[in-house]
C-alpha cells in the first residue's frame, strides 16, 4: 500500500476508487517518465489514460454529468498522482482544478458553461493562459500585453502567453487579454484549433520538462463576444481553493523522493559496514527529518482543503490557502535534499529519479502564488486585524 494511502483517512468512495486505479497504473506511468523528461516530451499516454478513464471529469459537478469530486478528493488524488509522475500530475492538475473552480464560481453565462460541460465529458482539456514575459507572474497583477479589439460581435486577439502547461494536449484555453475600449482585462474561452492560435516550440527548462509548457502565440485570433467569459475584478470575491492542486502535486513528488531514499537505505550495503545504511544513526536521523517534514506539509494541505469545504460566507482562509503552497514547497524541497544526501553521489546519476525529483520540485517555486507576495498579503491581513483591536 502506498504511504499516502496509509497517511490519510480515506473519506470518500471517489478517493478509494481512484487511489486503487492510480496505483494500478503506477508502473506503466513511471515507465515513460525518464524518457519523457530527457526528450522534453509531453506524457501523451498517461494523459490519454486519465481522459479515457474519467479522471478529467472528476471535478465536474454531478448535475452536469461529472463525478462531483470535492477539493479534498482532488488534493488526495493529485498527491498520489504526483508521487507517480510529477509532470503528468501538474499537467492534469491545471485542468481538474480549473473545472472545479469554474463550476463553483458560476460566473460564465449558462449557455457557455453548459457547452463547456459537454466538452469536458467528451474529453476536453483546458488551462488558463495568463502569464507573459513582460508582466511576469500573474500574481503580481501586471496588465497583459495581449490585447483584444472588438469589431461588430467579434474580438480579435493578438499576443504571446508564456508557461502554457499541457500546451500539446490542450483542446481549449482561457486567455487573459486587455480590452482597450473597456479599459479592463478579460478572459476569453477559445478552442485551441482556432485559426491564428499556435503553440511555439520553445519549452527548454530543467524542471517539469514533460509538461511542454510552451508559449501560446495569438495572431489575429477571432473570438465571438459571447466567449468573453469573465472580466477581471468583477463578480463576487472568490477564495480559490482549487489552486491547491499545485502543492498537492509537489507533495507527491516529495513523497516519491522519500520512498526512494528509504528503499535505497534498506538495500544499500557498502562493505565498510555491517548490514545496510538504514542501520546508521545519521541515516535514521535524516529519515526522521524527512518524515516529520512530510507530516507537516500533509496536515497543512489537508486541513486547509477540509476547512475550504466548510467555509461560511464570513470565513476567510485565503492566508491558509496561499500558505499551504509555500509550506509544502519549502518542506518538500528539504525532503528531496535530504533524500539525495542519504543516497549520496548516486542521487546525481541521470538514470535514477532523484535528480528529476529535485529539478521538478524547484520548478514549483515559480508556480503561483509567489512566496514573497504570499508573505506580504498575509502580513497585511494580520496588521489590519490588529488595527481593528487597537
């Protein structure tokens, strides 16, 4: 039984069913991981299995024909999937998290939301395209250079979006663009096969290589005005707990590093010692440190997911939601580092997965929310709360 299964009290039939399904696919999914990483190749086989098996419909509500998975379900399952293959988990996580968010918020016109639900049931894969080279992370609030001009009932979009995860597998994108006549940023729901929309072949980074997060280039892409689905800043305030798919994936990667280091310690027996290195006090200390850090990360993440599901209108757990990602990342980075210390120089061998876990974990530092913005926002909330009591 996988350690994640032992560490969580499985609450729902969805969790029970899908943990079993994912574990049955573990060996096959992992068989592609090394070559996909080396070739910077999208995990087509893994993603297609997830689509065919219904994983991409998990967070679609039951009333729309989906499974109605909760945020807790998503967090647990994405952690398991992350322990199997990080690039697969992060890629599909953008889709399942976004589907959950869109149907919880209910901001889109009913006709378009119904159309999207049918697309999801037919195997659609979606992600937002919001980052740009000029603005950096969308967390920082820069105005996109991508712009949309309206003529009649049709918008024309031009621009370049960066870090479009799962670009090779997407069927639809939600593109952020500045609308000059509104002086606002809008989000457009666009089929990826739209004329003028191209995926650049420029993803060349050291971490999460198999996500193929290429630039998305828009050259006079035509979009009917009904597919302007959101205006930034409009609608009720929303605490987006669905973004917890991000730390869930990285928690899984840290778990995989921990498991590899433990297995290595139980089997590695240099002739300078009796038994295996698992008997050495220094190794046992490091194993204990890893486990403690994983416990910290797990309980922060899972308690935040549980709290999100029981929110009242007056509750605000935006600090916990943002902090979960930061805590999981920092603890997870330490776990991978300790695992590599246990394994030693062999951890740097390219045919061992630890070096990939290390590179993939580093990539998580640059997924939203950004650490400095998280700390700043949390501090502002604390200061404001204290001011009210002075």
